C-alpha cells in the first residue's frame, strides 16, 4: 500500500474532520504498514538463517556418508587384492564404477543445493 492509497482511505472517512486528525491517522497507517514490512523481513531473515543451518548439517551428513561408503568400497577392493575375499572382476569393476558415479553425483547435487543461484 503506498502513501496515496493510505491518504485516500483516510480522507474518505467522514468522522475525521480536520487536517490534524487526517495527518495523524495517515501517519498511523503508514507506520503500521512499515511495521508489518519490517516483521515480514525479519521472518524472511530468520527463515534464511534456518535454511543455512540445515544446509550445513545436511552437507556434513552427506560428506560423512560418502566417506564411509568410499571407505567400504576401498576396503572391499583391498580385501580382494590381499586374498581375504573373492569377487569376480566384473563385480569389482561395477563396485568401483558405481562408487565413483555416486560420489560425483552426490557432490554435484550437494554443491548445486548449497551454492545455488540466488534470484534477484
């Protein structure tokens, strides 16, 4: 609501007879409008802070999961190489390929989510 709209609303009220009352009412409406804008911006800022905190937690969880996932895949390859475990060559190739694809995919997803383009 802009100032002209507020003045129009106030001037259309018949109970306000003089200019002082009109100016006082207009000022109250303008201040009320500004208070609501400030409250809305404060809520938006609080939401952005919460999003940032959740993104940080989410990125740590994804990073931890991917580290464990890669460690398990590497451990399986080493166990097969040392002879403690046997897997066919095609299974090892599939394990390493899917591990690499998952790491690249999750890294891409997380970075796009954390560092997305902000609309202006």
